[in-house]
C-alpha cells in the first residue's frame, strides 16, 4: 500500500491545475479590461483632472495581469517537464530491475539444471550456450548503464580513442561474430561494395551496433528479426544504414527516440514482450557525436520497419606502391 504521507503528483493532475489557474487568470484579465472599457468616460474625466497617474495605473495593471499569465505558462512548462522526467526515471528503474532479474533467473535455472546427471552432452552444450547468451545480455545492459553515467559526467562528448580502420572489414567481422551469437532470432546481412576508412574507437563503436541490433530484435515482427547493414560513401563521409523490418516507428516519435529514458508507446510488440530501458539510442547518439558523426532515424510508420542512418567522417587513404 502506498504511503499516504508521501504526495505523488501526476502529469494529468498538473495539467488540470494549470488549466484552472490559467482560466481564472484570463477571466480576471478580461473582466479588468471590460470594466475599464465600460467606465472609459469616467476614467478619462478623472485622468484629465488628476494628470497621468490614473492612465499609468491602468496600463500597469493590465501589464501585470499579462505578466502573471506569461509566468504561469513558463512555470507550467517547467513543472510538466519535471513530472515527465520523473516518470521516465521511474520507468527506467523498473525496466533495469526487470532486465537484470530476467537473465539472472535464467542463468540460475540453467546452472541448477546442469547439476543433473542424466543430461546428454548435447543438452549440456545447449544450456552452456544459453548461459553465455544471458551473460552477454547482462554485459550489454551494464555497459549501457555505465555509458549513460559517463554521458551525465562528461556531457555528450565522450572520451574515445580512435584508430584508422577499414569500415567494411570491421563490419564484416562484426557480422560474423553476431550471426553465431543470435542464430536463433536474427538474420543479419552486410552490403558494402568498397572499403571506406574511418577514425573509430572499435570497442566503443561496437556498443552502437549492439544497441541497434538489440532494438531490432526487441521490436521485430514474428520470430526472427531481419536486419541489413548497408555501407556507402557520400560527400566525404561513411554512411551506414541499419535497416530492419520490425514494427516501425510513428513519425511523430522519430525526433524523440534519442532522448534519455524515452520509450515508444508500444514496447517490444506482442512477439517479444520485452520492455526497453530508454537509454540505448541515447548512448548511440552520444557515441556518434564523440566520433564527430551523427545519427538519425527514418520510418514509414507502424508496421513498415525502421532505418537508422549513421554518418562518420571518412579518411583519405593514399595507397603507397610496394
């Protein structure tokens, strides 16, 4: 049972309270000006007798009423923003608890099962593989939380150690690693016709790809997620498009999905039932900015999949003859 001594404000209640206050303030302003218009002749005569004092008082009163309305609006905007932020943080804590408990419970169950003597070698290998997958999932969650904390401490500019890499070779190796890891629920392909050299922190950038694939799997349609990595060069930049055929993103939410703690209205879809923490894409944006790049999302709407476009500065690499 919730403690009654601890007040808990909701966004809906704050909107209603602000609406009532705003209506009262506007009504008072209108009545003030109606009274002034009704008694304009009397006030004019009074002002002619006693100078400009009364006109100044009238104008000052109207300005004060207008200032009250403006200040109430600013206060309400800040209040709504804080309430929404608090709700997102509460959802984040609940999601973190769920995301951590799920793989831990799975690991415990599989470990207890491995203690049985009647298991075949194939069954033991299968349980070990699932335990390793859950451990990777825990590593991914913890890495996102640590990276989000680093963003809070340093701002959007994270510390990265870049090196010259062939982006095509890097992606080919990544696809090979991931296909073995997510063989049950992911079809991943790479389209990269030519090598493109970039300056990249290979460890940090892998977290970008891991987060995007995790989202594609989370928001998939059906039992398997289909993801295509398309690499191309454009205007001195390397452009990587991560294309999925999942549940899609409503157009009105495309500009919000990179915000901290923001989650889509429909989480995970009926196929997965997994809720996100709301920090994965925010971490992606921070890492891309730290590499001097950018990220944007595109989607045709619900049911039409999504495209995440990653842009990195390309390096000019001169081949020296042997």
